[in-house]
C-alpha cells in the first residue's frame, strides 16, 4: 500500500535529517504548518507552490505529495534585471524578472540548485577575474544563503548595492573578498550584509 502524502513527507524529511518545522520555515510558513498537515490533515492538500518546493528540496516526485498530474520537466528560471557587480556594488533599483528561461529540473538538481528557488543574474566588472568575467551569467540558488566556514561565492546586497563576491563569515562579521588582487577585501558586520543566494554555476558565452 502506498504512503499517503503526509507519510511520504514525514519519511522523506526524516531521511534528509530535516525537521518539519525547518521545512515550514523554508516555505515561509509558521513553524507548525507541516506538523499540522502531517498530524491533523490540515490543510487537506498542500498548495502547488509549497508542494513543488518540498518536492524539489527533498528530491521527490510531486505526485507522492499529492500532485494531480506529472510535473513538467523544465523549470521557469527568472532572469533578473539587476546585475551583480564584480567591482563596486551596483544600485539594486530594479530586481524584477526580465523573463523566464526554461531549464531542466534534473539539470538544476544535478548542479546543487533548488528548482523553484533559482535565478539568473548577469555579472559586470572585473573584480572577480579570472573566476568571473564581465558579461558572464550566474545561476544562483536563492534557497542557499548559509555561508559555509570556508566561504564560497555568493550574490550579496551590501552598501546599498548588489555584488558577487567570495564571502567568508568570521564571528559577527562578514569578509567580502575579490578574486582579483587589485581589489581590497572588505569587512562588514554580518547584519549589514544580505545574502541573496549562492552562485552555483557559471554560464559563459564562448
């Protein structure tokens, strides 16, 4: 006998080592949202957005969470109007999606990107050269905003601008490092830096 959507969710969360309350927060819901779904059947069905985010994060077929139809193979990924400056931060006056670009769901997962939380952002400037060049595009996982101990390349909002930098956390501060040695490193209080998402893949026109 097949698991119910509630049972499938509970089993998958346990296998992934993540709590239902943490998954609820990921969805932007109150911490008891999924516990009530599993324990009380409220809501009776997961809304499409929540179901899709959970399926992508847990690596499940949406149908086991109650999807009525097979899910499309491609994911619409928004290409943002804002550029991530590899130099001085650029003013984030307009961060709307210019258009959606379809990318294969399985391909996104293979590159460590959570489908449904991905975006494409252009790079401007040379401060991250030779790693990133002016005109490159980045595939950004907006679902991954935790800076690891050794640091990684993130798109961040700092000093009223959006930038792509190598980011390291040191206690209550964030070190913002350029790969180009001509640009000095910056140190800011962690509260002054907003992590937009982790740069997972470089898309460069050759």
